[in-house]
C-alpha cells in the first residue's frame, strides 16, 4: 500500500474503542479494544514521515517510529516488530502504558492542529499481532560466551538488561522476590491498563531466548549478595523504589488508612489467583478517599471502583492542569465515576473511638507563583478547613528508595536521596562504585516511567558487555 500524503487531513486521529462502562466498572480487563489491521494501517498512514522526526527524539528509547508506522501500514508486521525490538525490549507494554501525550505523541508534528498519530496504539498493535502470528526473536546467530550475569529484579529495567545480554551470548539469571516477572508492570499497574497475560507471555519468550528466572527468591534473604558476586561475572541491580511516601498526618497509621502499593499488589494477587494473598484490602461498600494526583493515585481510584466502593474521591492539592498523572488515565477515571476534588490539602485523619478512620481534615489551597522549575506550589487558604468523610483513605504520594541492608558492605554509593549512583556516562555505562555491580531504572533515577527503566536496563547491559569485553 503506497502512502497517502494527505491522509492526515482525510482521516482523523482515532483512538481504539473502549469497552462499555458497565463492564469497565467491574472487570479487571484492559479497557481498550485492539485496533484492526485496517484501523492500524489508516492511523499509521497519517504519519508525515518528517525528515527529522521529533517523536523519535522525544521517545526515551528513540524508537524508529516513522519507519515502523510505514511497515505497519504496508502490513509488513514481522519486519515492523523486528525493527521495534532493535530499540525497545517491551514495545507491547510501552504501547499500553507510556504517557504518550507527554512523549512521542506530544512531539508529533500533527499534534496541535490535526491530532497526533496514535503511535502507542500502533506499537501495541504491531507486537500483539506479531505474537499472534507466532513471531519470536531469532536467536540463531547468537554466539554464546561463557559469561553469566545475575540480575536482581524482574521489572522493566532488569528484563531489558537481560534482553541485551542474552542477545549478545551472555547468560542472564534474573532473581525476583515475586512469583511472576514484570515488577510494577505485573504487581503495581492494574490489569485494566495492562493485562497480566502480557508479562506471562514475555516470560515464556525470554525463557526460550535463554534467560533464566529464579522467582520467589529475595536477595538478602533467600540468597546472599556475596554468593551472587562470587558465582557471576557481574551483577545488575534493577530493584526499583519501594518506600511508600507519607504525609506525616496525625492518625495516618489508623485502621482504614492504606499505602497505595500494598493495596494494588494485594488486588493483583487476587486477580491472578496467586497464593499468599493474606492481606487483601477490599473496598466493597466503602467511601474511599485517595490522596495524591499521580499515576498511582489514578490506579487506586479505578481499582476501588472495580471493587464496588460506594463512592470514590481523589483529593489533590493542586488543580487538574497541574496533576502529574497521565491525562488519559484521569479522563478514564472520571468516566468510571471517580469524583475529583482539587486544591485540597489533608491536615489530619479523623478516627472514632475504635481507632477506625472516619474522615480527613482538609484545607483549601491556591496555587502560588511558579518556582525556578516552573512548578506552582499550593498555598493554604486560611479559614477554609473542613472535613471529608471516609471509611478508607489511600495514601498515594509516591515512592522513595527503600533501604537495602544486604548491599551495604559492597561499596555501592548512594546519593543523598538514597538512589544508587550509577552514571550514564563514564568508562562503563551505569556502573556503580563497585566495578562488578551495575544498576538502572527507578533505583537509580527515582520512581519514573516504564520506558526510562527499559532505556537504562538496555544501556547498563551495554556497559556490562564492555566491562566483560564481550
Ligand atoms: P520495578 O518495576 O519496581 O521492578 C523492581 C523489581 O525488583 C521488582 O519486581 C521487585 O520485586 C524486585 N526486587 C527488589 N528488591 C529485590 C530483592 N532484594 N530480591 C529480589 N527481587 C527484588 N510508568 C509508566 O510508564 N506508565 C504507567 O502507567 C505507570 N503506572 C504506574 C502505576 C503504579 C501503581 C506504579 C507504582 C508505577 C507506575 N509507573 C508507570 C512507573 C513504572 O512502573 C516504574 O517506573 C517501572 O516499573 C520501574 O521499573 P524498574 O525495573 O526500575 O523497577
Ligand atoms: Fe511512544 Fe513510549 Fe512507544 Fe516511545 S516507547 S514510541 S514514548 S509509546
């Protein structure tokens, strides 16, 4: 099929259809229907093929976007998927969960006047379709070395590191404390954004490629760092950030106050039918207030809706325009019945005689002038204190690096915020202050995005290959 250069005028940007609201409100399934070949082709054909594609530069892994859009339009799916894997380890995941409005699609030349090309959904379409066609990475040309690398963490950083290593003949053995791979892709991000089968399929693909997984294995508890350092040629740390941030509110440890991640993880265990789900937190019949305005807060409100909470409120201290979460997911949450209350800051948690949460003392805020980074800080409005009633409160204020006593004696330097120091530049990319240990993803940059973790995992693998002289 030849390119129609006026397609962007003739054909509007179309996002995939969403499932009906009555299903979305109760089921833990992806809300978007897949593109058909015809839809994916028509949308891909809207690409102008810009000589200097801004989308490609804005994409953290610098995907060859115009090229694979063209291949998708021509129905050359296997060539498209091969090309997309040259820069991205998990394109089907990025297509689903990247905040495209801030990344590739935000930079698309058509964005302002005609609507950006639906890059993310075509990326997802290509990979899903290729898997359905039986595509698997071709490993026949790999020349195996005798080197092996231990990877701690099967999140996107660890998996991407393993991907590049195994394609270069180095054996990766990935350790994770969870029973399935994916890290936050599996246990943090709910199935209505990313169905669990996606990572189960990837585990099978990676295993066939030669990646070994040792799941249900926590480093520092089930296996020691010392053993990994003596048994392997290098170690990669892709351990994420798991310390839940709190606001320091009075009564924030009361019954009925929950941290976001344990709430989401317990729900995923239930959805996946996994054992060991002793702490399932059920919001059925409750009035739930989620504090925060990022991706995690959006996932908590939408999970509460699906658990049949009677009312779900998201309270955020800035306004809608200044919310850090994806605009797409904010819109989806509103459609699903979540009520948003902006410019509100919590002061303390109210409890009853039994110590159970009854509400939150709130104060209204106004946004002050922008600081040096352009961010407007909320200022409290005197005399505006009031109470919002709640049966359950979920704290979704983000994450900080967790402490890792098992790493302390190995000379791995941390910065002031507890992030692992692993510079992207230097003799070996993403090497820590211990020459044999590399790191990447959230543990290095602080909690961020799937695609940036992928980027760092891949680059760290290049650093490891140089270090091992492979
Ligand atoms: P992780 O994904 O956290 O993986 C780290 C892995 O290390 C985990 O599996 C953990 O079990 C394992 N581990 C840690 N310590 C040990 C140990 N001692 N032994 C064995 N295993 C260990 N990003 C987006 O781009 N889009 C989104 O829509 C989005 N939504 C999000 C929603 C939520 C609720 C959260 C919390 C985050 C979201 N993010 C999103 C951010 C994104 O998920 C992370 O930035 C990304 O997963 C970081 O990847 P990582 O590999 O560095 O760490
Ligand atoms: Fe866009 Fe993310 Fe895909 Fe890059 S990886 S093209 S930013 S959806």
